[in-house]
C-alpha cells in the first residue's frame, strides 16, 4: 500500500523551495528520498513549481527606474509642446486672416488708383497721383505697416516664451 504521509515530507519540501535540493541537502535526506516514493513526488512537483515561479519572475522584469523616469519626462515635454502649439496655431490663423483682409481692403481701395498709375507710366509721364497716396490713404498704409510688423513680432514673442 502506498504511503500518504511521511515525517520527512516537510523537510524535503523546504529543501526544494529554498533551492537546497539536491546539491546542498543533507546526505540522510537524500538517502531517504531515494527510497521514499512520496518524498520523490514532493521533490518533482515542488521543483517544477519553483522553476515556473523563477521563470515568471524573469519574464515580468520591471524596467529600469531611470528609463521609466526619462520616458515620463519625454512624454510630459511632448504634451506641453502640443498644448502650447495649439493657441499659437489659432493665433497664426487669425493673423493670416487679418493680413488677407487688410490686403483685400487695400487692393480694393487702390485698384482704381493703380490702374491709373499703370496707364500713366505706359504713357511715359511720372504720375502726380503718387503724392495723393499719402494724403488719401495714410491711415490704411499705417494700419498695413503696423500689421506687417506687429504680427510677426507677436508670433515671435509667443514662440520665445517657451
Ligand atoms: Zn519520505
């Protein structure tokens, strides 16, 4: 009849789980296990469980803390750049719209004058209406010049803040 209990079972189990089996186990325990079927089963099963535990521990290797920190810094910086570039893009779109609108107003306001200027130049005379430009459109010219200077300056200031 097969034994269901052995007085050396606990000792055999602890030797296997502590990695002492079989090289660093006492001689008398090895001699007992050689003749005891129950303790042989214990070494086989506990050995397999311990091996699987070691394997899963190696597979679940935690990455280096420095690398984790570095990756977190990288992600935070990328998120900050993304968040900061969103309002800049909106400001650029608004600025572009303003410039296009101003150009449209300017061209619309001066088209008659430009046509007259071109026809006079083809006729070979220096147009006297050049002097009129400053008198009639001084506010428009100043606004256009201010926009051309102010918009790049504002964009540059927004970028320089980073
Ligand atoms: Zn035994």
